[in-house]
C-alpha cells in the first residue's frame, strides 16, 4: 500500500444569499476558506429577503470586493411579489449591512446587467453536475424558481445546504416560523421536494451561536489598520445591539451568526449532530404559515427528505470562526492590503 496522503480538491461552492449581517459573516468565513485552499467559489446569487433585491446584490458585490473576490460572478434575485411579511431592515440596518455599506469598496457591477439568479443556478449546475455544493442563506425564492424552470436541476448539486426552519424552538418572525422559510413558504416546499437529502441548519442550533463583541474586538485589535478587521467588529457591534433590542441573546452582548453554521457543516462537521427525517412546511395556516414540521412519530416511513441539525458545539464552532476570520485578515495583509 502507498503511504501517500490524498489531498481533497477544493469544494466548489455556489451561495444563494440576502446580505444581511449574519450572511456577511458567512461570506467572509467562506472567503477565508477559499484563500486557505479548502473551497472554490463558483458564484453568488442574491435574493430579496433581509432587504430589497437591489440592496442584497449591491451588498454581496461590496463584501466580495472587500476580500478581493471581484472576479466571483454575482446574479440578481428573481422577481417575486407574493410575500406576506416584510424585510428585516430593522434588524440589519436600512442598507442591510448595519448602515456600514458606505465604508466598503464600491463595485462597478450593475444590478440591471446582472444575470438572473435562477438562470445562473441552472447554468452552474448543468456545467458541473454532481460537483457544486449549493448553500442557501436566505429565502428560497431563487432555488425554487430554478427548480420550477428546470425540474430536477437541484438534484445536480453535490449537496444542498440550507439555513432554514425552526422545530423545537420559537420562530423569529412569528411564534412558529423562521424568516427564510416564512418569507416564501411555497418556495421552501418546492426546494424540500426536490431531493431526499437536503441539509437543514435550523434556529434550534443557530440560537446557540452567539458571537460576542469581545470576540470580534480581538480581531480588530490584532489588525488595527486593516479596514476588513474594523468592519468585522463594527458589524458585530451593530448586530449585537440589534439582538439585544430584540431580546435574542439572553442579555449577552453578542449576535446570532445563523448563516455561518452552513459553513461549519461543510468544513467542520464534527461540531454538529443531525436527525434524519421528513420535513414539511405549512403554507395555509393563519397562525402557522411558514412553520417547518419534522415527523417524529414512530410509524414506518417510506419517504425522508432531510438531515436536520439538532445539536451544535457552539464554543468550538465560534472559536474556529474567529480564527478563520483572523486568517483572512492576515492573508489580506500578505496580499498588500494596508487599510
């Protein structure tokens, strides 16, 4: 036998997102993982959710530029006007970036000229069937539109990983529903029916992930002249204050990095435990619309469609996140970025 250790190829990633403070931390974490050679970023599609389609597109472009990823292709949200709940600007700031977008590099990309997200998802998966992992950080409008336009397209993803749902904890937009599902429940139904192995990271685990201001202050202090490091800390300060105002963190001065847990699943899977099952979404109830339901009855089941995260090692996950963000800052300095 050969003693050679095989080095896995970087994981190809397409992110569907609605930045968003916690989305931004996920995007920055992925930037670090790409620069470390663990991931290949094949594209970003933006979706209406936390803020408008125009703002989620602009925010993604700015965050990519901040990390030196101007070459990553970005698509704009499909048009959808069926929502019954509003955006989350009161949580993430009017601009979606905690009112800090003016501090970030301007991007020459134009919203009107950007490819439509559903077409971009279809083209990306058809070009490399079974190779691209799709991460959903926002409402599932784009993914559902791609599936409806090209039935079976989501099966071509290597994995489909979603931050979505709430099962044994309260929702964050209604008493039962989590924002990404509640924003467009019909889209969630379409996506969950697209495959038998959707990976779901719900509020049940993300509510345990409180990134404190002290953690991000350590990053800012380690790189006092680096714009990226200061932005990370400023973003954390705004989001922590927002979480305190919404009573989300039990009085702890920190914020919930919901979306970042998707990357923990992909690159640090030892931090999570899962339950296999059948997940459905309520679309008709006056009080339950957007609720995600996991069938726990002990009858024989001929159909399952998801792996649902039920436990997380929060301390280890947050420590890894902070370390990888420091690595990103260090790499930007090596690349010659001084501000």
